[in-house]
C-alpha cells in the first residue's frame, strides 16, 4: 500500500484484515529487512507558492544503459516537464 503512510496500525489492520499488533510486527519486520526503507512527506507546491514545481531527486541503481533507458522512458511518458542528468548524489533531477 502506498496511499498513506500516516495510517495508524489499527487503521491499517482494519484495511488488510489483521490486528493492530500483527500490523505493528509486520511493519517492523519490513523496516528491519529494509523492504521499507524510509517514509516520505509530499508537499503541495501550491501551498508553498512555488511559481514552478520543485525538483525531485531520482536515483537509479544499475548499469549506465539502464539509467539511459529510464531517462528516455520518463521523457516519453509526458509525466515530467524536465529531466536533467546530474553528477551529484542523484542521477537525475526531475520536475513534474
């Protein structure tokens, strides 16, 4: 589930048919094994009065050819305004 990481364990359990304690144990296990790597907060750019949407850092693991294919696919999909190759920690900077 990727819709809302802010659900309580009771709410999550109700949605997936598990008890609160079972959900807690499973989420903790997923965090320990790095299946869940981190939690992210999405901010509405309109709230920040951004004239243009902010950049998002994109990191692609794998060989150079895979990164190039990813760049082309993202550009073709029309889901982003700009996709810039980067030499810093992120492989690309994306602006939706």
